[in-house]
C-alpha cells in the first residue's frame, strides 16, 4: 500500500466530519483559557552569541547556555534566540519567564557523551532540557531543530554500562528508559508553549509534560524513531493541554497520555489536526493509568502505517477513563483501529473503570501485511498464532465498560481468517482468556471469534451506521457479543465474500436490539 505523503495532504482534505457545536465551543474555550494564561513571554530578545555560545557544533555550550537562561530569568524574562548554526550542549534547565527560540537553520544538538546529561533521582528521568516547577516557559522557533542524537547517546551508554561505570540490568541489551535522555522533560510547570520547531532523535521519549497546567504543543515536526521507546509526545497527569498540527513519525506510541499518580488526573486535553505514523499506537492512553483520564477531545486526526491500534484507551492500573470524544479519524494501513480495555496490570484487585466514550466519523483500512515494515525498530510479531485481529471493547466480568457509542464508522478489513491457522469457535468462547494482569494490546487475546468487532463485558453500547467490509472470506462472524447488556445496533452494513451468515453472534447477553 502506498504511504500517505503528509506534505501533500492536510487533515481537512481527509476528514469531512464536522464536530458538533458543543465540541467547537469547548475547544475555543480551552484555547481562550490557555491564551489568557500566558503573560507577555517575549519581554526582550537576547542573542545566544551575546553569552559566548558557539555555533560550530564542536564546542560544548552547556555552561554558557545555562548562564544565559539564568541571566534572562533574573532580569525580567525574555527569549534566548539562536541563529543559524549547530549548538552542542548537555543538560540545561529552563527557568521561569524564559523561552528558547530557534530561528531557521539553528540546531540545538545533544552531546553524544552520556556523562553530559543529568539524571534526576526524584523524577527518575534524564533529559536534554529540564524545566522543573517553572512558569511561563517555552521552546519556539521558525523551523529550528532540537536534535538529541539519541541513537549515538544510547549506544555510548550501553558501552559505558558494559564497562561497569554505570549500573543497569540492560534488559534486551538496552538501558532502562530513565537513564536515556529525553529531549524535553517538564514537571509541574505552568503556561508552557512548544511551537514551530522540529524535535528529533531522542534516546528515550521525545517530550514529556508531567503534572503541568496550561500547555500548548503545536506546529511541530517530530522525528522520533532512532531508538527504543521513542514516543512522540507524552502528556502525564496534566490539566488544560492543546496538542495540534503535529506531524509525528515515532518508533513507539505517537501521542500518549499517561497517569503516573493515583491522586492525579490527566484532564481537559484537546488533540486535533495531527498526522501520526508509528510502529506502535497512534493515539493512546492508559499505560500507566494509576489516576485517571477525563474530558479528552480527539478531533480530526490521521494515523497511518501504524503497527498497533489507531486509538487505544485502557484502564488497567486501577484508574479511570471517562468522558472521551473522538470525532473525525482517518486510519490508513493500521494494524488495528479501536481498542478499549479494563484490566488489573500492576495492582491485582484494584478495579478501574471506563465509561462515556463517544467515537464517530471514522474511516479505516486494515492491511493483511505488517503495516510498519521498514522501521528501524518494528513492532514485534507477537501473540501468535492469530488471524488479523478485530477492533475490540473488552472489560472484565465484574467491571464492565459502560456507555460507549460508535457512530459513522467504516472499516475495511482484509478478512481471510483461516480456522486451520488459528480458531475460536462460537461454541468455545470461554477459550478467550480474561488476562487481567497482561499488558493491554489489541493482540493480547490472540485469536478472537470476530473479524470486525469483538465486545465482551460491556453495558449500554450503541453501534450506529457501522460499515464493515472484508476483502476475503473469513470463518469468523463480523461481530461477536459476549456478556454484553443493553446494546443497540442500528444501520449495520456488512460486506464479505462467500455464503451469507448472520453478521452478529450473541452469547450470554441481554437486551440486544438490532434495527
């Protein structure tokens, strides 16, 4: 399948869906609040050369860049402006009322030496740029670049660990995530703006915002595929965030929301008009999910050439997921489309919850072949043997997923499920294990008895105007419902070759209405 060229297409050309007026009002309100929260960040501009910062790509500028940030912070705030050149540095700390601004041709380059980076033991992370409990901070530009040189840094770190200079178990011969520098780590900051630059080649996650408020992340190119765990964007327990107009190419999850604190919530997040390519999940939240996720809007996004799911929502660590809207999603050459899951991964017996999920105006094409072929770090062929998996909504026997609406969904699936390769018959649905403690991925159950949608342990579900098209005959039903209660299916269309069969199979379920 020919890959989408994001330079030739915009999200508006792919997605014709128009969000409902309440969503528009909500979106403008969020943007207004964020804008009003920002004071005049650009009180003054200071050229990097004023502080002796060298642009030759050889001189290590860590101390001089830090001196410049400290000076601007102590003298009323402003922008530290980098002109054309390569500026080599180790860890620097952004301070309140300071913005780093990268003009076109300016590249902030991470040192290849792992000893030039600070490890923060309180946060358990290493980063090129830290901002800890600051306000009114930013990284902006006119086409400038932050290049973490992550592949080189990570491999140099492996060498140092083998020499015994740093202790690390080297799982699968790679250092743990916290020892490898992220490009950006902001913690408990307020009024953050990241805009107009390219973020590339981190050694770990690319950018993480943890317990921050009033954050704008927009108009970025994110090239994040040089090493393992290269997420594009990670939003952790933040409040009031806009993620917009990003082009992401990531070896791990593209846009990932997390909740690391059981007393915190990741909430009021508006994700819109992004293009995501990834060898993991396109837009995901729920690992980790200790606290919760609330009031998330995901509007007019494209996911393509993606190994796992276009969207994954999971409550598997005792937290909750509620009040989530997805409206307008184009998913091309993506291994799976929708995956919703409740589990008990880290804390057995601690039950999470998921409710009030609305997903509409989705067009998706699932390939028969591996969609992320060609990545340096492809997703693994795991949970085999299995035929191509369906989208799925899977709770637990004692914790049902509730109040989910899917409307105007069209999925083109390869079909071709072969019972001689892998099989779960309709008379043996108990073969599908519960797996409450397993890591949540769409393939975790291995073979499932449906090719379109598999729904298990759920209540108050609506499918409206769902179109499922299989390219080849499949031994499985289009939709299987197992322990589902109060479900309405209206306007279902199923197209597949071969003899006609009832597209919906109902097992241990009550109050199922097909119109």
